[in-house]
C-alpha cells in the first residue's frame, strides 16, 4: 500500500477489527497466552486498533496515542540508534536494558504522538521499550517502540528483521535484536 497516508496500517487495522479476526486475536491473547509483534505498518495497525498500548481492540479516544506523518514531511530510510529502556516482555528477553542498538528505519508515518497524560502513563507503566537517541521523525519524547502492559504485544518502528550478518559490512555497531528468537523461546518454555 506504499506507506500512503494511513495506507497499510489502516488496512491491517480494518482486518483486525473484523469480527472473526477480532475474536481470534482476543482468544489468542486471553486463552492461549499468545504474543503479537508489529513492525512499522504493523505497529501502526496495533496503535490504530488499541492493541497498543491497551492490549485490547477498541475504539480510540482523543487522548489515545497514534502514529502520524514524520515532522520532516517525507519518508525516512536510514539507520538510527535506539536505547532500550525495558526488557519486560517475552519479545525482549534477548536484549540488554540501557543498551543502544543501531536499527534500520523506513517510514513516512512513524511519529508517535499522544496527550501529555497518555505519554506520562506509558513511561510510568514501563511500556516505552526504546527511544531514538537522535529522533529522525519527531516522535514525542523520542519514542520508537511500545509494549502492552502485560508485555505480550510489541510494536516498533525499527526494522529488526532487516539486520543480518554481512548485510551492513561498512557500518560499525550493527547488532541483531533477536526478538524473533525470544518469541520462539517463550513458547518453547511453555
């Protein structure tokens, strides 16, 4: 959908809100101890449905956070440094708290916005996973990623899946955020 205004994120959110999909997601989270991961447009869909930060599909209110156009007015594709604030999620068990990770980003609508009260509660509830060290898109308080209160839902703008060995040979400091292995390990331990 070309990352057009509310493109893929809006489309995915509409699918998530359909009765059968909504029911399946609610069952997966509540009855089956499932996990959800949304990267970039997936993060947009999680925000636009209420799954982030609240952990449930709902109608959004004025004070709910959302993702919108970057303040630079264009699509951004580059590598950025993000600092991990919490590892309080099955997705984050392989990461180190207070460590910086260099990750690729590629988005036109990656700026997180929300009311002061909402953003304050995200920090108080330890739902802010990582912050940009030098924010490229204008996100409030440099927020790059969020988790639900129970940690089972992760949404992030950084493309952890776009990092692999020998992919960035001329750039120092690239380290794989193995959130996918962490998700698999969560289910192996069950």
